[in-house]
C-alpha cells in the first residue's frame, strides 16, 4: 500500500494569498442602515391590545399582505407561529401576532350570541353585500331572494321538501 506524502505546513511569516484582484482597491464608505442614528423610543409600560391573524394559506404573498395591512392600521408585529404538517416541510397554517397600546376590547357574550342568531336567521351581511355587488354587474336582473335560515338550508341539503317545525321540548309517551 503506497504511503501518502505529508503536506508541508504553512509558514507563519508568509501571509495567506489575496483573493480576487492582485491590486489594491478603494474602500467603500460603510452603508448605514435606516433608523440607525435615531435613539430608541422609550414609552411608559401600559396595557396592550393583542391581535391574532390566522392564515390558512401560508406563502410569501399572504404573509406580506397581512403584515402590510395590520401595520398600516397601527399594530406592531409581535411574532409569527407556524403550524407544520408531519408529511411536509411546508407550514399548513400561520398565526401572526400583533400588539398595540390601549385598553383591551371588552367582549360582550350576550351581544355575540344575538349577532349569531340574527345571522342564522337572515344570512351573513357580507354575503348579502357581495350578492348585491355581483348583481350590479350582471346582465340580467335577478330578483333578490331572501336568504335561507340555517334550519331551512340544512333541510334543503338533507333533501327534505319542507323543514320540520322546531320543537320546544320532547315529550315521551308511555309504551303500551
């Protein structure tokens, strides 16, 4: 078996070879980052509001649109959390967290329940606006149809002609 020669060691007095051109070049002035010369703004700690935006489509455009939209509204980016799939390296979802100073919004559960009940009976206001906007651009005039309630929609999907009347309570009859 042939023996390998040892490589000669580097002489410490000899500098390493220059990369690129052999002639000296003029040094460029260092580029300053924007905002580097400004002093940081120190604020009194106060209550923060938090905003969480869920993204089911995680790509560069969706993240960029979300960040631009909410920072323009005065929110500060706090962080991004990705939800991963086991079978893929691409995130399935992303949660973008924002904060801003101010009192936290008070949530009224009764008001939220009433709003959900109204939406189940009359349909979504957003869907109605979208239908009206689409109707303005349509060639034929289609009369506005009152949206179905949630119960009527379920009955229609189940294939029933008429929805069953709602029952207040069940009464059990004794067996004979």
